């Protein structure tokens, strides 16, 4: 299994977030954000590490290289409280199983909270890599549906769900 660890998002992860804000990385999520939006996102991520209802993490290789982000946050979906998961990995590190390993670690963190039954991810139907991460991380595909992201932009996504009360899956 691919080795990564996740660490709570830190103040000095701003450069990583700026690098993740590339057209290639953000093409399935509305495109790059303005620097003002990136700074606001970074502030939310740092605050999440201070005990918020969700948490954002940095994806870290064994040698300490910071290569991506993963996190979960609460939302209401189909009248149920769930966690939503999201992730991004820098282009040079894709295709190595890092996102799947990071998502599994984030699911373990969400599972440990014991306050939601399900977690969901909503990758675009035309994002095969993120849909593969969901499948490999143990999510079940429920349906194709419309999802608003970013606000004001409707996109077609796959609704993937994982039961946080079930034992984690492994390779």
C-alpha cells in the first residue's frame, strides 16, 4: 500500500494551496480561484485544524514532501447529516495511489468522531481519476446527480457513499 500521512493544515501550507490552484488541478471544480479566494480557503483550512466540525489535512510523503490536500466537512445531504470529502494532489504526484491512501486516512479520522453514519464524495462524472479514488477507497456508487459547486455552478457528479460505522476497507 502507498505510504502517506495526513497532517492538520498549517499556516505555512499556503504555498501548497496556491500550487493546487492550477487550471489542471481545478478543472473539475470550477477552475482556479482568485488569490483572495485562495487566502479565504487557506484561513478556513487553518481554522479547521483548531477543532472545527470538519478538518482539512495536508498529504505528506514519508520524506516530508507536502503533495496535496484532503479533508472532510459536515453537510446535509438528502435530509441526513453526512461528511463530504474532497482532495487534490499535485500533478507530479498523481497516479501513485497517494489520493486513495490520503482519502482512507481522512475517512479514519472522520470515523473516529462517531458523529455521522455516512461520508460522501461528489466527483464530476467526467473525472475518472477521482471516481477511481472513490471506488478504491471503499465508497459505493449511489447515483449520478446534479451538484452545485462552486456556488452558482451546477455540475453533473457521481454520488459516492461510505458507511463510517463499517470496518474500513483495505487493498
